[in-house]
């Protein structure tokens, strides 16, 4: 078969029996051999595309974690640019590429299983099929090295991996986070028990080999669930946090709080976000879905005061510590649902000049957007990691009296089909 095109997710498109068929790992104009099992799958590439590059990861064709390793990076940016402009019916949206599309993830998480011995790996996308992986090329090398060494320690002390079928075993996942230069590393062990055998020995060996590990946390998840983290943590070494720096401001990073996974990308993203806004010292700014307060803190020096809204109480606690860390006194932190808090502010007729919002992948809500319109906020900066929900929400903003002034994108997650965008909306005059 000849592949007739590629979709945004990197799949090859074929017409078989008058139907569009999507097969991952194949590029436009390639002649290939396919086999049909449950789905059509690639058997052999007969004539490769000039845009194809050598696939360095042996798990690429069946992992599902990334979609573009077989494609030259500049072509990936072309595909993403075409997709985002088509989606928004534009022709001028640009995507800022990364200098290095590999090794950028400062957060990694591996599942642990007994697969011919204790192994690290991922679950195949959309399944619970375990894929043994020792190295992911999107991960920072230092984090992968520490994860590999931690695995050898667990093997040495015969710490069993969790078994989904029997609900027995101890270690479910290992999660690592690092700061800008990997001088501070956070390690989390997700356990199926409150008692980790040889805990002191494990900690001692890890610290002796990697003194950059500044804190180690046990997370307890005793449920048989696909959710990685449980709700209980215990700090067994260090403070429970590491420190990172974004645009000359310091931030604490915890085990279970949201923090962007590409440091170079997030600095580019936040710089674009702040430069898009017209700020002055007479303004009140709301930072909604604020996480650990990053954007509100970065913007605080340019406005009179900031109201930071975040549902996760632990994130709100860390955000307060981040404000103290940066000696910022003009931020008020509110732990609550962004839609409800903004509605309350609307009812109290609080004057808000600027809104920054960075909602989850599912996007915002109609109630939140209506409250924005009711408050007559002049500038709205919408940061999104999901173009489809952004497009939906922009229609709601249009109905509430807003128009799009600009959309810019940053390739925060190279080699995957994810795109991060910054959209400035302003009240219609």
C-alpha cells in the first residue's frame, strides 16, 4: 500500500475498502506492507520517505508514548503548524521549536513489574500491557540513570514489584523530578504498603551514588487502580521539595503538584505570555488554575496586586511558600474551584483588569467564562495544552464579548503530538 498523507498525530493515512485507515509510524508517500490483526499494523517499509529518519528507540512502534521519532524534527513542526492553523482557520500562527527535541523531560515516571526479574517500563497507550524500557529518549539522561540505579538497589534488597493480578507486592512506580541543571533531584517511591523493607539501606545507597538527590518521598497507593499516586505521602529524606528557577524567580517543586516538564520550553512559553499582556502598576490580575503560583508570581512585579486561584490545597500551600521565597507581598491565594471563586468575585463586583488562565487538558467551563464576561475583564491570557478544548472555549469567549488578538505556540513536547499555546483575548470595543 502507498500512504496518501499524515494526520496531526503522526499516523499514516490509507484508503482501504473505501475507508480511511490510520496506521502509526508511517509517512506520506511511503510504500509499505501492512497486516490486519485487530487493527492494521506495519510489517515492512518497502520504499521510505525522504522525511524519514533513523528511529533510535526500539520501543517506538509499540509504546505509543511519542509519535514523531521516525520523522525529521523540522517536518514535525510543519505538521503541527499546518494542524493548528487549519484548526483555527488562520495562516499566521507560528510554533517556536526547541533547540533539542530530545532529553527535555525533567519529570519521569516508570511502572515497576516482575517481568523476568524486576523491570522498569511503561504501559502501552490505551492498555495495561507492560513494555519493558530502561531508557526513554525524551527523558533527561540524569533522571534515567538515577532510575536505573534505583532499580538495581531494589533488586539487590529483593523488594518485589506490585502485581496487578494478585494485588500483592510493594513497589508500583518510581517518579523523579529534577530542576533546571539537575543539581536537585526529587525521588518518589509509590508503594502498595506502608512498610518499605530495608528503607534506610535503600536511601543510603542512593544518596552515596547520587548526592544530587535532595529529597525522597514514599507515596502510598494501596488501591488497585491505574491512577499512579495515592493521597498519602511520607518524606523519608530531605524537605519534600526541590528548588527550581524560572525567569529569575525561585519555585519549590513537590512530588504531587503540577509543574511544567520542559524547562527551556516553559521559559519561552511564560516569556511569550507576559510580553503579550499590557500591564501596569494600577492593575489587579487574577491567576486562575494557578498551580504553585508560577505565572502570578512572575507577573506580580508588573501589577498592583494578584489574586491566585487553585483547587489543589497542597499546590496553594506551595504557592504561598513560593511567594515568600521570592519576597512577594502583593499576592492573595485562594484555594477553591476557579469557576466558583470567579463567580463569587463577580458577585462582589471586584474590579479585575487582567486574567491569566492555565486550565487542565479538559479546558475551562461555561460558568467560568460567563463570569469573566460579567466582570468585564479587559485582557484574558489563555494558556492551553489542548488545541481542541481551546477552540471550544474560544467560542464561549466570543459569546461573552471577547475577540482573539493573537495566538502563539511553543513546542513544549517535541516528538509527541501535544502543543502548548498562548492566546490573548480582549474585550470587543
